[in-house]
């Protein structure tokens, strides 16, 4: 189940699990809160169907989300911050949920902000095979493999590519604190690249433009420009 990998994302990035009980056998639910509550206050409720189906996807909105919210709020060990700051992460096989259902769930902000991570069996198996600890550092390393070639390949075939890379990008998009940090060593100098392609006359004009005072009036700018060409 994808939720087992998502556990690692939370537990290896400053979060801890909070025990709570619910009556449903149809899904697994886990609650996480930050270990250091001084700088963070958000809770995350992660759920995944045991035998997920389209009918159960509908139950998330009609029954389960509200019921889970009520149960967690009534638990005396849960911080009152939970009521105002909790995101629900729904892990669901893409064969058991439609795009319309994903849209309906994510557009509904009642009680929880809701994000759906839909996935295929091939994506999950491929990501599990990577066997990493899912710290943000390791996730970034995996995303940055190939000096951008993997991402380019994903962009070109995003509609058909179903592997660890596509699922990893979904995790980054759907879990707010998981961010991709660009490695500046891998970024080329855009200015230098543009300037190198200019002709001699174009480069002269470029250098003139860089030296113009931001507060200069139009008439003075024109005089300086004409003086330069004369």
C-alpha cells in the first residue's frame, strides 16, 4: 500500500504518529503531527482503502471525512490546533477513482483540505524498489537524477509514463512540506547563455541598456543613445 511509503515521508521529516481509533475496516488511517510544535502546527490525516473502489471513493466525501474529523476532535490527546490546520491525504489506486471524483474531493474544503495521490500498481512497485528513507534530501536526489534528463523524459511522456518518477512528483505536489530544492550547480547561467548568442552590435546595445539610469527621462535617454551611435 502507498500509505506505507507515505509513513516514511512523515516519520523521516520531523513528524510523529498520533494514535487514534476509528470503527472502519474498509480503510487504514494514520494521523501525523510535527515533533517540534514551536515552528509548525499542521496535522496530516492519511487514509487508504484496504480494497479501494469507486464506491468507497464517494464515501470519503459523504461519510468518512466528516466522521474521522469528529472522532479526532473528541480525542483528549489531540491538540486543538487540529481543528483549524489539518490536511487529509488520500492515497487511492487510479483504477478505483475517476478524475471527477478527485476533483470533487479536492474542491471540498469542509473540515479538511483534501489532496488525492492516485497511483498505479506499476508506479508503486517501482518506487518501493528504490528502497530509500524518503527524507526530503533523498527525494530531491531521486528527482534530480540524470541532471534533468529524467524530468525531461517525464515531461515528454507524462501522459503514458508510469514509474517511480511520476509517483514521486505526485508526492511532492500533494504533500505541502515536501519541496524540490534546485541544485544551483546544475543550473546554467541564463544571462551568459543569452549574451553569448548576440551579435557585436546587439551586445553593444545590450551593454548600453544595462548602463542606463532607471530614473532618466525619455529625452535624455534619446540624447545618450544618439550620442552613442554618432
